[in-house]
C-alpha cells in the first residue's frame, strides 16, 4: 500500500480574501473552488505555476463539525495523502486506532475520507479514479510492392 503526500490544507476565515492573497501576491493559480456540504464549508485548490506544490484553503461555517476556535497562527487544517488502496488505507488507520471521522465521500472522480491522526492533525485520505489510458495499437508494417 502506497501513501503519497499530496498537499497541505489550511483553514481561513475569508475564502475570497485568501484566494486573492495567494493568487495576486504569491502567483498561485486556482484549479477549483468547491462547496463541501459534508462539512458545511467550501474549499479552493491552488497550485504553484510549476504545478509542484498544491495548497487547499478551507472555509467552514460556524456550525461545521470540523470548525473549532480560530486562533491566528494555527491554521493548519489537514494534510492530504493520495493512496492507491483507499479501503485498505482506511482499514490500516482504523486498526491503528485512527478511525474515519468523516466519509467516505464520493466527490466526482475522488474518493475522500477524513481521519484524525497523531496529535489530532486531520488527514485527508483520497484516491483519484483516473480513466485508464489505452495503449496505442501496434503499427503494422506495410508490405512494399516492387
């Protein structure tokens, strides 16, 4: 089973203002902005221009199950780990004493679940169901006629 660190998620009080900060001042690009009814929030995925670093910024309503007291400087929301065996990863974490707290959720081609890990740091365990690429058909050699 493979866990691949994918991105960092932070919590913000004003999603629009945060998007403006990371895009206009730091040059990141918005890849998606998505309502998240499962946690009464909304998030935006941003990426650096070289697409090497991803940042997810999250806003939650006051009555969200994951909203807590907001103390400036403690905005780490969660760490995202892409897995190749979604069910197996959740089972491994559960058996180690870290059960799924939210999900599993099917969001488009993503399977997502949230687990409270060591020291209470939330983990977003996810699998992206990518379409299988078809192998190109082998080319037949043309017979030359003389």
